C-alpha cells in the first residue's frame, strides 16, 4: 500500500449487495450468487488485512432480510455454518478477531452456537478485527440500547448510550462501501455512520475484488473530513 496511513480508514463497513443479480445475469439461482459472495468475502478478508485497515464490518444479513423466502435463508444459514466452522477458526490462529453484531438468537441453533463459540474464543482488539452484522438492523439496535438505558435510569448521554450498542468498543466506521448500485444504507450502522464517508459502486459484490477495494480507499484518501469544523 503506497498510501499514507493517516488517509487510511480504521474501520471500513461494507454493505455486500448484488449477489442475487450477479447470479441472475448468469441465469443461475440466487443461492449461486450467495456462494460467490462468500468466496469473495474469503478473498477480500485476506486482502484487507494486508492494507492496514484494522476493522472490517460486513453486512451479511439485515433484520429485513429475514422476510426472504425460507429456502434462500436456509442457503444463507448453510454458508454461515460453513464459514464459522471452516474458515473462521483458521483466521483466528492468525491474529484476527472475529465478532458478530445483531440478534443471532433467531438463527438455527447450531449456527448461532458456532458463532458464539468463535466470538468467545476471539480476543478483542486484535491487529485485525472482522465483524459480521447478522440479523442486524440499526433501528433494532438503537431501540435495544434505549431499553437498556431506561432500565438503568439516570441521564442518557451520547457517550453512555453508545455503550449499549453492539459496537461498543469498536471505532465508528470511517468509510462505508455499498456494492450493487443502490444508494442507500438499508438500516446499516445509522448511529455509528454519523460522520462516515460513503462510497457507492455499481460493482456487484461477487465481483468486488482487491482493485475495487483499492479504488474505494483511494477515493476515501481524497475526501476532506471536516467533522463540522471550518
Ligand atoms: C446481498 O445480496 C446479500 C444479502 C442481502 C444477504 P442480495 O441478495 O440482496 O442481492 P440482490 O440485491 O438481490 O442482487
Ligand atoms: C442490504 O441489502 C443488506 C445486506 C447487504 C445484508 P438488501 O438487498 O437487503 O437491501 P435493499 O432491500 O435493497 O435495501
Ligand atoms: Mg440486495
């Protein structure tokens, strides 16, 4: 990486969209696109670790995605099962911490267990931190936090409120990338993205390779982040 580290995002979030369309273009079922998406995740993680980015937050399943047909969801759960059984343990031996944000209690029990196991074995603040958002929705996260805060009583501040979010201890995303051509956040990290730089690309997620990731980093390095100052 030739870029100076001050222009490098610490936390990059990716809204991994476009798997279904990628498959459709090949006259294949949506599940084929999700398989390709998972292969892409594996390659991308290997690459992003080498760039100096410290956190990668991947939007894998939204709360709204739970209303998709059962066979598509089952296919996604099988991919999660495979990832957390086969790939996650290999990564963790290698200075990578893996965590999950979202309500995984609705997933098939064995998948949720595998995820919990991996998260429990993972330290926090490894040199590289991989975070999967699974059955994640910002609104649900904020409401959940509000409930914790109200039970505790006292004055709510931005600081203490953010402790009740799933992302407590994780720096806010500096850069959020959305693949697949849509220009929206779809309930991803709404609180945390207050000052994130947003990057949208038409590239469908299974095609989002190192070059594409570098393009996003390059664009980020050109942005002037003012945080409200002059
Ligand atoms: C994103 O790809 C992956 C998930 C939401 C699980 P999509 O499945 O939304 O793909 P498109 O948007 O239909 O192409
Ligand atoms: C956003 O993609 C969710 C994930 C990538 C996990 P969607 O395909 O669900 O988003 P919408 O429906 O186009 O907003
Ligand atoms: Mg989509």
